[in-house]
């Protein structure tokens, strides 16, 4: 009737889809690595009777370390914790497609190497040795430059230029290893980095000094007279974003806010224009203690009401959905399956604590995908009322079929008993007096 604009109507629909995200255990990712195991191993969604055996399905037997989706939302790329089927010597730490073209992708690894591949052939096109463990890397989603920022054991941010094929320069400021990186989605030369020293630093890669200052958790007002991006009166050179290592970092897609996560079990939301801590409180439920990059995902600003973005937080064995700016917990999505999982690598079989290691946002209608240390890739898709009704009908049909099969089996059993009785009687010699 014209009461709602097209964007407003679209946001109503997509907000409902984001809020309806649920686990989808029926969709499995098969890496064609096979092992026959007993059913009583705790594996979820088993339809085999106890004591039987079945084929266990993995995406990666040794565990999944990283996920990424191409710009067309058609290809899902996964990296394993083992080097068995990889161009790297050790496990993958991060994966990323070219932001404008799915014809190439990048991988970084614990083996100190950053590698560039042709997607179609998966052949290595370029190999960069940074002589240090690379915990993650980042490509700008909008930049005309092809600089890859790398977070390594070394305290400097390392920049690799794919166009020239060189390790262009380093940006100094952190004290200790770097664990997280994120380019601004609106300003192509602005980069944020987080390290074990508890600081989040902003950089302008065009400058010789590069540093724009740090974020300070004690500052809830921000710096007056500056936009936080180096085009102002002064910068903040002291302060910490977290009381522990900062291993999670992302921006909202409009570039207005930066989201950080640290080993102090806190998530903080920052005004990117002023560097102010918005004081969003996410409660005491957060878990974060691993020395690896923590994947964070924020729903696009265009998909929800203004100021109502949703943060997806990997809380060990559950996916938490928060309202970003207030920190309100919207939903707890528990990862199906056992707490401890058996995985297989080149060194043999071992037990690992199951946790989420990667997140890839595909879209409101297509949900989000997660990587896990138990070797699985799990989809989390929106389920509407129609989806629930369809599943209920399918379950009722399946139940009816099982009952019919059980009835047939019972009838067959009774017939076999009668046949046995008849055969026994006919075999006996009967005499009449």
C-alpha cells in the first residue's frame, strides 16, 4: 500500500531470517575421508541400532581450522589442522578469497608461509616465507591495492604486496605477537590490529610512521576534534583495549564500529570515528582462552533495523547471538555432538576438546557456517514456520514408515514360527493303535 519503503520492508524480512537461525544437522560436509566406527561413540544424528557400525563423515579428519566463502557466495573453502592434503607443511591458520574475484585465494599456516593459489587448479601461484608463525592474514574488501596484512609471532604488522610479490614493509608498535587483523570496509588504507599486549592499534598504511594510535577501554567519550582516522588534531598513544591478548577483531560493514574480543573474556564495541568505548556489556558467559585468531561475524547493517546488528560469537561449543550495541543475548545455539572428539592426523589418533574455530557468513537467507576441531563443518540456517511444519510432516511420514516396517517384520516373524511348528509336526512319525 506504500506505507513501507522497499528497504524497510526488506529489513523486516531479513531481520526475521537472522533471528530464525538454527542448527541444520542434516546437511553434512564430506571430505571423502572414511572410517567405520561403532555407533556408541557419541556421534550425533545416528539412525543405526546400538552395537552396529556406520561410516563416520568428516570434512577434515584432523579438524577444521579455517573457513571462507567467495564473493559470489557459491564456494566454501576449508582449511584443515593437518598438512596431509595441503600445500603447507603444518596446519592452516586462515583462508581468504580475492575480494573482487573468486579466481584466486590465499592461505596462511603455522609453517611461516603465506601462499596464493589459482582457485580452478588449486596450484600455488606465489609463496611468501615470513619466517614466523602466521596466526591470520587480511585483505581489504574494497581497496585497489593488493596489500595482505599478516599477524605473526613478530610484534610488527607485516605487509605483503601481491602485485609486486614483495614483503613491502612492517609497522611497529605492538609488544609481542599479533593475533588479529581487520581492514576498514570504508577507508581502503586503514587497518586495525590486535596483539598479546592487550592493545588494538589503528594504522594508515600510506604513512611512513603508519600509526594512528590505540583504543583505550577507559575512554568512553573518544578524542574530540578528530575522526579517529588520522585526519585530526592528535592521536591516543597509550591505553589498552583488553586486559588480556586481543585475538578477535572485526568491523561493521558500514565502517562505523570496531568489535574486539580478548582473553579477559570481554567483547568491546568501539566508535570508529572517535575511538570511544561504547560500553556495550555482553555478560559473564563469554569464553576465550586459545592462542589463535577468534572468528567474529556481524550481520550486515542493511539486513536489520538501524542499530540492531547481530554479533555471532563462537563460545567454545556454542554459537552465541548478541544484539551488538547493547550486548543483549538473543540466542544460544549449542553445537551438536560430543564434548570430546577423536580426530586422526599424520601422528595418529588423538582426543580433542570440540570447539568452533572458524565462521563464514553467507547471507541472511543462507545463514552462517562454522568450522570445528572435531573435523566437522556445520551450517546454521534460518528456519521459518513453514520449515518446521515441513520437518514435522517428514518426521511423521518417517515414523509411519518405520511402524509399517515393524508391523511387516512382526507378521513375518509370526509366519516363520507357524512354519517351524508345521514342519516339526510333519516330521514326526504318527502311529495309530
